[in-house]
């Protein structure tokens, strides 16, 4: 993998918290919501196969 590809993989996935199941991602979202009142979303990562959370609502992301 070239240096630029490694950087993009890190930027898109490596610096984010990885959840191994959608259930654990949902639980983390609920905890954040209880603490802050803010809505977050989870999505399946195409780079690592895990789940990440985001503040950005996208059509295919599940809202919790």
C-alpha cells in the first residue's frame, strides 16, 4: 500500500473508534445521547468491516 493510501485508510477509518457489532455501536450512541442530548448515527465501515458513529445523518445510516 502506497503512503497516500495508508493515510487515506487512517483518515477514513484508523483514527475512529471501532465497534465490532451494531449493537455495541447503538449502546454507545445511547450513552452519548443520555450524556449530551445530541443525536448520533452508526454505519458499517467499508474499510475495516466494523461499525463507527457519526454526527452526520445519511440516508443509509441507522438513526438511534
